[in-house]
C-alpha cells in the first residue's frame, strides 16, 4: 500500500501487562497493537479498570510490558532501561496525569523550567520557554506562586506547561481533567485542542465521551484490548469500525 500518511510517532505491537498485586493477577493489557501518527489527537476511552492507565504507562515507559514492543519515531525501545526511558521522556514525551504531580515545594516557574533545565536547556532559554507557555496558558502573574496556592484548573495548566516545555513530539495525558470541575475541564480541553491544531500529537485517556469528542480518533478500550478504533472526521486513516455514534453526536 502506498503510504503518504504522516510518520508514526508511536507504535506498539502485542503489548501485554499483568499486574501482580494483593489479589488475583489483573490482566490489564492483553495484546494491544497501536500506531499513532504525527499530528493525530487520539482519545482512549473505556470503563474503569479497562486498563487505559496501564496502557498509557507502558507507552510512556513508566511501566515495562510483559510482552510486546514499542517504537518511538520508528526506533525500538526494547533495549531501553529506566534511565534511558527517563531521558526519552524528557525529550520526546510530555506526560500529564489526573492529579497534576507538581513538585509542591517549587514555585510555578521552577516546576515548568525544571524539565527544560534537566534536558540541558540554558537557564535563559528555559525562562523564555516558561514565560511563553505560562502566558499562553493564562498563568502570567502566577510564576512565584506555589502549587498549593493555585486552583485545580490552574495546577493542571502548570502541569501542561511542564509537559510541553521541551516541545515533545508526543503528549500523553491520563484523565487530565479528571479531578476538575466542568469549567476546569473545558479549559484543559480547549488548551489541548489548541496545541493539537498547531500540530501537537496527543494521546488522551479519558472516561468522558465529551472529552473524547475533541479528538480526531477515538479508541474504545475494553478488558485490556482495543474494542473499536475510529476516525471522527476526515482523519488520516479510514475507520476500521464505527459504533461511536453517541460520541459523534456530542461533537457539536
Ligand atoms: N499497580 C497495580 N497493581 C495491581 N493491580 C493493578 C495495578 N494497577 C492497575 N491494576 C489493575 O489493573 C486493571 C487495570 O487498571 P488501570 O488503572 O489500567 O485501569 P483504567 O482503565 O485506567 O481505570 P480508571 O478508568 O478507573 O482509571 C485494574 O483491574 C486494576 O485494578
Ligand atoms: Mg486510569
């Protein structure tokens, strides 16, 4: 097949992950193949316990799969250890979680600049990037605040700034509006859409069909597997199956 589609930023094949906790082993991810191309905004939805967070953790190298492989920009990560994944996350993958995960004893400015400094950006450049992002995210004037002094929505915007400060080709977001009220949720979604319009590749995990409808491709995840994978409008790949009419209706 001739292929003039954008290059894959992320590819996974045969991913499996079983958690061994206190109770019975949880087969969270049971064989996932996935390809995310440059510029795509992919939402992964599904019920609680379906394995969405586990999948996202595997894709970001925060957990290792029991089987299967992941490629970043076409490069196999099979030989990556913890340290290498940490470096790749700094450069290539921004991650936003449900509960912000800001460093509580660092100011907003320092939280955003830290990943840039760790990646070797000069202090001057890190400051410039931080100023631009905070302005973009409506947080000018909050630089010296501590995370605990901000609202949930503001903290999540700081987390977004931190995830994007190194211009990662890929943004992974796990319920980034999960702990926010509806206003905060709208804000986060508006910002994600804006970054997407500028070409940011995004993989968003969410329970919420309304949030998923901001994406251009929706993957339904069920019982550790992809149950459905569909383009919402005129995307880069044809729908494999439909069955998401409920989501489509929410789009307007
Ligand atoms: N660290 C862990 N140890 C043991 N079991 C785990 C662990 N993390 C997840 N699980 C189990 O794996 C399954 C999938 O969990 P996961 O967090 O990936 O689901 P999810 O789709 O993100 O759910 P939610 O929508 O509630 O966030 C669940 O049965 C969960 O209990
Ligand atoms: Mg989850």
